[in-house]
């Protein structure tokens, strides 16, 4: 790890001023940043520690019912907040399906949004990677890229954004509050992450020094609470990134879907809002045929970026799964294995495991 | 003597004693090698190659040296001399090492320099500053590489080719036949504790904290390599954070020792997790083709097991996957053939159940496929082909309670009523359910081992043997054997282990450590008791005087007359009267050549697996594993169960998770961390059960012990693969089974 300067600002303004100096990086829990520093992928000259800033770790409900989540709120604290999880169960389910309990206890809301891709060549400084070293090429192409994108990729970069949390957030119209050298602004999460195009090194709209201070979920997003689920396909029962995932949120009245939200994870460089699928679902009866049509619409533009064509059909199926679960109704308690195919399957009690 | 030995069993052996070092471990007081910090200690960090073949053209040594805190950079030019070439293999179990002998790069991850600094951070950053430039050459790193050859032997001297009976005729005449090819992946060692060393020189004397599975072997190899006297080399290895075959001795630790010699200060070297994917051996990939034939009634008529595997360009270890086929099922014709390619990788080596793990998943899958074509229940099929004698050699088994394993495992699992056809069972949530079975097997080995026992005047006992605790519970199991051998309670016994100054306990490998070192301990205790008995029996003042003909029993710190246990006296009294501070006994153990000649010796087991598969998504979970194992005498059922659990979980890992993602263009492994190199997590193993099936073996060794450390992998991996087929109806022959394969079943 390179030598770096460590700055502990006392206010957001101080943090933004410090981070505006080139070579700076914000340090939240460091569960992603420090790993990348250890393998030489990130080499910031200055770390601006966000962990001692006041008021960034607060979850508050605004008078209009909007919930505002400070950037330093820990993933586990948010997922276990009783009000939050009741109003936005799909977000809690996605959070709890990610990483491990230990990581969730540390990881922050801001860090989760801004975590970097898990692309193996991005993480390997001996490989060509346009995202890490612009113009160097993309060694993921032609490599084993089963975890790579099937939507929104470009020949310059086929990486995915790995977050689970962001998937329901983008479905529920979350808004990101940003404080930067040029003042405060806000931007819908749907527009926050950037597709690679020919500038894959630009991963979000943040400019140097920009600090995510909070996330907001509008009051109406809580209107989906009764029919909102996250489904995640992964290669272990727990503690693995999504091969594909989907967040589905429905409003159902008189046996018809009055409004639908659908977003996909693991398929693109950003959490993928499937608006065409949502349009297809509006007014439909919540049944298998409608979900299949919606899934087809969601993946209509998908194409493999390598040997990952199988993900397109799996993405359709995970979308159908999330929609089916959502239509069946959000359970009173989140399953012990959140978002898992084995969520409701009863866990056998081991006999003889401890003598 | 034999009377005494016999009577010494019972009080400790067989008890589920908890780990004697458990409190130390859970409170963090157990001192692992890298926990040692001798004063003045510096930190060494390896720089490793990012290319897999070529040469290092330039290293920016100046920048690295200039980094604050850096003491020295060790490269080819200044690396202290060695007495032997790193490729020398005169000591058994030696493999070629990469000790900066030249600028050649033979595989990705090969050490190319060592930075020594005052802090780990400084050394790490300076290693990055070396920014090597390479002259890279094209690499070949997959099984499809050109130049396949037929090796002379596989594993450790096992024949690469073996023909027994007429396989072709058998296959031609078979009523049912299958031919199928199975692929197992490249796997890397991921013990919790990476390879490490703390080295301190004092002139030509060297003291090491070094986790090793073979203290004496390591001592011999290192002394020869470094050109120092064996007695000047002291190795402490009280605890290993796992070894699994990778810690006999590999190169990188030697670089830490040389770094210490170069700078004249103690040095600590710890490999990073990523650095484990290169120089510390691995399990090579295999491609195995099985041709099996059965008669109308399901009796096997022929087995041909062909293996293609790989070794490095510069050394040889070939995963002996086909060996399993000559030990498990009866067939009049059995053939084993091997071929191999040389790759630009590190040299493969021993990884828990070498050959058997990879071979068993292929054989058990193939047997299942044939059972299916015969329309037979896979358990019935296995029973039909039960080997009453070892198939190829025709030797009787020293003991074999496999039938009982099948029966107890099946009963406990609830195998009866399993539908023959696949894809017939669903759970309440609509998940596909499948059941599979696999036969577990592992040979019972014995290695040379020694021990020294002492009975002291205060009535306490001491046992010394340089045994190795890799986490399996050696501190406890050996102490139990020692306590019984000396007729003492565990609380009266001091047990010394894990140090090269102690008697040579052989190696902790081949699942033979408890049998080998345990045998030596048992014999040493026996000799100490015999000496003590001699003193008493010859002394007219002893209540045991003259009991020679009826014999004595050693128990609870006393020698007792066998014919009248009310007459006896304490060890302390006997020694006091004899005016002695102690009596000593020495013992050794080794394979009994006569017995090995007469009998085939194997542990056995039967593993039953239930998996659930999501019918649309293809995600798999092994919801239930039941293994029933017979491995001779059980010294400590708690520890033995843990070994079986660990093995079975490894088998699950083999079938469903573990795999190194090698980039064939560069030879680099792309998933060198535990986030991406998947092993099962707790949620993947909701229920694992191990049944200890009673088995008495009078031939295998003095204590009747077979090994338990590796067998759990075998059988399990195949049982899971077979359960996946039974759930989905799709036979997947490429491991680990991946979502894209099972989701196609929908
Ligand atoms: C083994 C492992 C498994 C994981 N599995 C999953 C998984 O299954 N699903 C999943 O979703 N995630 C997973 N994660 C990722 C995890 O969620 C992220 O590492 C975590 O959310 C990052 O948060 P942090 O606070 O540690 O961020 P940091 O590591 O501190 O920061 C990450 C990035 O965000 C920037 N940053 C942080 N806060 C701000 C801010 N307020 N404003 C501007 N920039 C900011 C930092 O500069 C840095 O670039 C896993 C991680 C690991 C290590
Ligand atoms: S996919 Fe993107 S992140 Fe991965 S190597 Fe290519 S450019 Fe880099």
C-alpha cells in the first residue's frame, strides 16, 4: 500500500475542501477501498475519513414522508431499523442478502453506492483495464466473463456494478444528495452511475471532491411495501455476489397491477431499471404470463459480452421470480436467508453436529 | 509385556475429550508461528511474478531500497549461497524450489525478489516499487496443452499403468456399458494460516518458528539445503493453522530464512493470501474417462479409468486419480492408465486426499451412471459389486465394515423409498430434491515414528514426540494414547510435541499420523511401564514381588497384580524405593511389512447426500449430508467426527464450489482471494452428520487405528454430484457444478 496522508475533517465543508485536492479519496468503512489499496488498484495520496463527521449517520423521516438516510449509516443499521424495514422491506432484503454480517456491520450507504466493480482484471494491475487505466484495453473481453454485463456495456468495458442495495433503490426512485465544491445538488440514483461508453473510467456523476451526504426515498415508495421482494441468484447460499438479481415492487388493486417497479442487478455497470417491463405490467393481472412478458421486455436489448449468454435467460427468470414473490405479498418477517432461492425452504436441524 | 499393553487401554482412549489446547485457541493465546516477534525482528515480503513464463529483465531495486524503512532487497545477485541447488531432491518428499536461483520465471506467482524492512507496510510498498519488467514468452496452462506423455509413475511412486484381467473383452461382452469423461478443476491450498516463518540465526545455528507437517523431514531438508548441521537447526511448530498437504516444506519459507541470513537480524515472512496461488503446490486439474461394463444382473465386468492431468515444466507430481478404481468395487477386469502434460504452473502436490478426492468423484459418478443404465438402485448396485477382497491384489482386507456403513448410513438418512428415476421429488416450496450416495475409501498407511516416555518419581509421566497439530487435535489424541500407555490420568501427564528437538514423529500426512506417532507413543509408554514393572517384580519389598508369571496391570499411577488388583503399589513408591528419579521408555512404529504383504488395509465409508435445486434458477444447496465411516479404533470420537465433518464439507466444496479461475492467456489465477475463490460458508452446510461405525482391526497396527483425516472428502463429492443428477435428471460431469449447467435443466 502506498504512503498516504490521513485527514480527519470535522465538518462536511472541511471534508469537501480537503477532497477537492487532486489525489484525495473519501474513506468510509474501507471494506472496498482498503482492499483495493492493498492490491495497488487504488493509490490515493490522501484519505479523507468520513467516520467522524457529525450527522451523516442518521436515518430521518421528513415531514412529507420522505426518508433520508445519511451516507455514513451502516448497512446493517439501516436493514435492521424497524421503521425503515417495514416501509421499504425490499431494500432491507437486498441489504441483508449482500456480503456477510461482519461486512454489513461496517459498510456504509455511501460506500455501497460507490463500491467498485469486482471485475477480476480491474483488480489485477498487470492486466489491461480501461476503467482502471484509461486506454489500456479490456482484458475481460476474451477472458472468462460469466459475471460480466449483458446490458449497457460497450466494447471498452463490460463490467458490472456489484451492489445489491442499489437495485431496489433504483426501482424505488431513490435520490442522491451530493455536496461538492460547487455546492449542493441532488440527482436521481437512476442517473447517478454511468454506463461505460467510451469513458469507462467515469463510473458516476461525482466530480472530484463531491461527497454523497445522503440518500432519499420518496414517501410514495413506501406504497409498495405490501408487494416488494428482492431475489438474488448466487453461487453459494450466502456470502457471494449476485450472478443476477432483481427487485420487484408492485401495487395491486382489485386483482390488477396498478403500478410496477422492476430493476435488475448483476447485468450492467449500473443498477438497471427496467422501465419497459414496468410499462408492460401496468394494468395487467399479476400472473405468470404477464411476468414472462415483462421479463422479455426487461431483457429485450440484452446481448452477451462474452461467454455469459446464459445470464440473459437467468436474468429473465430472476425477474419473474422477484415479481412472483412480490405478487404473493411481502412476508411479515424477512426470511433467514434473504433473497435466496432457499429462503422459505425449511432448514433441517442438524443432529450430532456438536457432540 | 503384551499383557501390560493390552490392559493399558480404556481410560482415556475412546473418550470424547475436548481439545486440550481449546482454551488457548479461543482466547488467542495459542502461539502460531507468525505470532512470534523476537527482538530486532524485521519483516520480509515477497515480490512475485505476474507472468507465467519468461525472464525478469529488470527490477527497480534502487526505488525499493530507497523507500523509508527498507533494510535490504534480496535478489539473485545477493541471495546467500546454498549448499544444494534448489532443484535438488535427495531428501524424500522434496520438490524443486524457487529460491531466486536465476532470472527465469516458470509460473505466475513465482517469487522473484524479497524486500526486508522495519515494518510490514514498508516492505509491502517497496515490493510494489520493484515494478518488474519481463521478457514474457507464450504460456501453456490448460489440460489441452500439447506434448502429452505417459508418466512412469503417479502420486508417490504408484504405477501409471495397470492392467488386470481383460478389460476390452469384458466391455465387449457387457450387457450395459458406459463411457463418460469427467473434469475436475485446478484447486489451491487455502489453509487459514498462510505459509510463514520467523527465522533467527545465531552464527551457523538457526532457530525457526515454522508451521510444518513434517518436523524431522523439514529439518533434514533445510539443514542439507543451508549447509548447516541438523543439531544446529531448531524448529518450533506447536500449532498449524491447517496444512492439508501443503506444509511439508515448500520454497517460500526458505526465502525468509535466507533473508534473515542476509541482513543478520531475525526475519518474519508471511505469504499473502494471493501469494498462496503459486509456490505452495496445488491440486492439478484432471480429465478422467471411465469405461465401465456390467452384466445383466448388475455385476461389474470391467472398469477402465483413464486420467489426463498436469504437472509443472520443471518438476513432477501427478494427481493419482485412477488409483481409487482398484480399491473399491469388485470386477474381474480393471485397468488404470494415465497421461500428463507439462504446464507453465507451479508444481502440483499433496492436497487433502490426493488422487482419491478427484478420482472418487469421477468413479462414484460413473458407478451411478451405470447403476442407472442397469435400472438399479445406486446403493443396491454398490452392494452388488461389494469387494470381499481387494479387487486387483486379491488380498483379504485387514478389516472392512463398509457393509455396516452402507446400512447405518442409509437407515439414518432414510434412503429407503428413494424413487429410482430422477426428478421425482419436490419439497413443499417446489424445489427439486435429489438423493445420492457415494463410497468413501482411504488407504491405511503407517510411517516411521518415535517417542520417548518417562515416569517420574512424583508419580507423573512425560511423553515426548515431535508430533504436529494442524488443528486436528493432535495435542489431545496423542495425550490420550500417552496417558493410557503409561497408566495415568490425563491430568498426570505432560505431553511435549511440535518441536524438532523431540523424537521424530514422522509426518502428519496420509491420514497416518495418529496411527504412526500414536503407535510409537504406545510402545514408549509400554517400555517405561515394563521397566518399572521389572523393578517391582524383582524387589522382595514390593507387593508385586513374584507376580511375574501372572502379570501386572498399570492403571491410575499404580501397578496392580492382574490376579488380585487389591495388591499393588504406586509408581512413586516403586521409584522411591529403587532410588531412581525416573524410568524411561522408548518406542517406535512403522509399517508392519508382513501384515501389509498379507492384507489390504483401507478405511471405508458411505456418504448419503440430499440436495435441493431451484428448478428455474439452478441454484443448488446440499441440505443434508450423512456419512458413516469405519476406520478402526476411534481414539477420540469428538475429534474424529470433526475430521469427518471437515472432510465432508471439503467434498461438498469439491462438487459445488472450489475452482481456480486461470486466465489461459497469461497463466495468472484471477480469483486469488476468499471472496472469489469459493469454499462453502455455514449456510451451505445446514446439516452434516457423521456416524462412527464400529470396526476392530487386529492387523493394521498395534492400536488398530486407520486414518480419518482425508476419507471424508471421498464419497461425499460423488454423492452430491449423484444427488444433483437425481434432483434434476441432468448428469453434470464438469466440476464444480455451476449454475449455468443446472439452470439448463429447467
Ligand atoms: C468479501 C466481500 C463480499 C461482498 N459481498 C457483497 C454482496 O454480496 N453484495 C453487495 O452489494 N456488496 C458486497 N460487498 C461490497 C460491500 O457492500 C462494499 O464493500 C461496501 O458497501 C463498501 O462500503 P464502505 O463503507 O466500506 O466503502 P469504502 O470502501 O470506504 O468506500 C468505497 C468507495 O466509495 C467512496 N465513498 C465512500 N463513501 C462516500 C461518500 N459518502 N461520498 C463519496 N464517495 C464515497 C470511497 O472513496 C471509495 O471509493 C462485499 C464486499 C466484500 C469485501
Ligand atoms: S470489463 Fe471494465 S473493469 Fe473489467 S477489465 Fe474491462 S475495462 Fe476493466
